[in-house]
C-alpha cells in the first residue's frame, strides 16, 4: 500500500536506532534513490520527540525502538497492527505519521527466492512443514508472520520456557527449516553460531537454514550448514529487499525489483575480503599490496599484524615458543582481521594447517591461492621452510591450499601481473 508523500521539498530519510556505527543502510538507500539518508542515533528518552517533532520525511527503525515506533504513529498498516512493531515510518503531507513493517516483506522476498533456488517452488515448499525460529525479539515476529502466510508451522526457540535450545533435538527433530533471528554471530562476534553443527546433523528433515544476520556474509550458523551440504543464506537479501520496499514508501513510487539483486551484488563486491593463501615465498604480500592499490582497499599482512599484536615476529615466536603456540596466536590475529570487510589480506603460508582457520577466512572472504613454481619460492627468514624444506612443506600443504581456494592463480611472474589477474577474475 503506497502512502502519500510530502511535496517537492528535498526529503530527509534515515535510520533510527541506539547504536548504528556499522549500518549499511546509507549505501543501500543511495542506490535506491532515497537520499539524503542519515543515521539518527537516539537514546530512549529522545525517541518520542524525534519521531513526533522531527523534520524527517521517512525513516527506518531498528532495535530497540520498533515497538515504540508503532505506538508513536497516527496510522499503522495491517502488518503493524497484527505484530505491534514497525520498522518504517513515513511522514505524510498533512504531518501525520504512517507506520509499516517492511521486515515482513523483506523476509518473504528472501524466503521465496531461497525456496526457488533450493526446491524450484515457492508457496507450497513449506506448507504444513515445521520451521524453528531462533530468538523471540522483534525480527522473530516478522519472520513468523511471513512463514505462517505460507502455511508453515512455526516454533519459537528461546533460552527459557518449553522450547529451548536444549530441547530442539528431543522435541523438534522433524523441523524442515531453521531461521536465526538473534544477533548471535553478528560482527564482531563472529563466526559464533546459536546452534552447533552436531545438532544440525541430528535434524534429519532439515532442508535449509536462514539467518537474518548479514555481517559477516557467512554467519557461523550458515558455515555449519554449508559444512553439512545444507542450503543456507544469511540476511543481506532481507536487508536490501526490506529497504527496497521502504524506499518505495519513502518516494511514493514503484521501483524496479531488479535493483535488489544489483545492490546485493554491489555490496558483496565492496565488502567481501580478498584472502591470499599459498606457499611461503609465493608473493602473497607483494601481490596483495598491488591489488589493494588497484582496488582502493586497505591491505593487511597477517604476519605484520601478528608482530604488532604479540610483540614478536612469527619467526621469533616459532623459535622461542614453538610452532603450536605460534599457530594458536596466529588464529587469534586472523580472526580479528578476517571478520572485517573490504580488505585485501595476505596470510602466512601455514594458515591452512589449522582446520579452524578455514571458517575464519571463509566467513567474509574469497580465498585466492597464489600458485608459484616451487623452484621460484623465496625461503628468507622462514624457520619452517629452512628446517623442513620447501619440498616437504609443499607435500604437506599443497592439497590444503587447493581445497581451501575459491580460485587458483598461476603466478604470472610479477606481483603487478598477479594482482591484475585477481582483479580481473573477481571483477573488482
């Protein structure tokens, strides 16, 4: 339902919440045309005055103010009336405020696309099937409404009550879908998951996993599902599509739905890390620096970061404390940087020796292997290369590099050439 907008004066749009430092909404709405778009951080006692007396014309509302937004509106949509929470407010030409819940529309859009991709159908794929919704907050209500519109039976899982995380296997082993609506696993606390991979293994009817968290790209829950071969998707599609429907209300016009996919692709291209792996001396640092300059991205060398974090170089750590301790500390450093977005990251040659590091790198990145001829590798100040020998390291690690890599680059002979080839293949 479209609602009337104000006249021809410049519109002010934005996002209302308490802490909004990592929001992607401004870049999304810039591509949708609802600009200027600002972030409005307000404390609870400031919200009512901001909503009722502010000069904004359209705002999105995030936690913890969605219920208050519904209460402050003059008129609400049927969705808001049913759920009691709103995430979109529009100021009409007569000054009254209209509230809607585009989270429902956004999740429905994401869910139907997911079902088309995984089962080739939409409405009937979940009819009479059971879905588990993790978390009982505001996002849960939107997800539950969308699922029940498709005839799905929903169960809300929370920390207390009858249906808890501890009773899932006992009471709900017949679940077909899991949707996470909690913030567990959201940056920077990633890649945590609200459910273990072993629990997912014990749900034999499970056909898919969805997570409304959108940063990182692959949440801990999605990584667990992916490891089991289960279809999964995190929340970027919901984020963009709910903004799409909100922007239509803001601008009082229909927009081309293809914008959703275009914006998703653009955000992934901008925010996905490029992770360089490969043998010691394969040129990861040199190519990474060149690639960072080409793509205007920050460059991170994990060996340099290790030195800053721990007060010694990787070589010094291996010599004085042993390789196991170095690997433990290396994982800490890798986790700190790989959770961030939009970086070019050069890893140490042995990062692949620890299986736990794969999810850390994969959660928000494309992993690129630099494949250099063994005779051309530079040993330098690399204790393991010197003690074990390059041939032995290659025998131990080469299959890991290939199994971890999303793409493999045959080294061109120069760092600049390698960087240009990566840029071409990833369309950066």
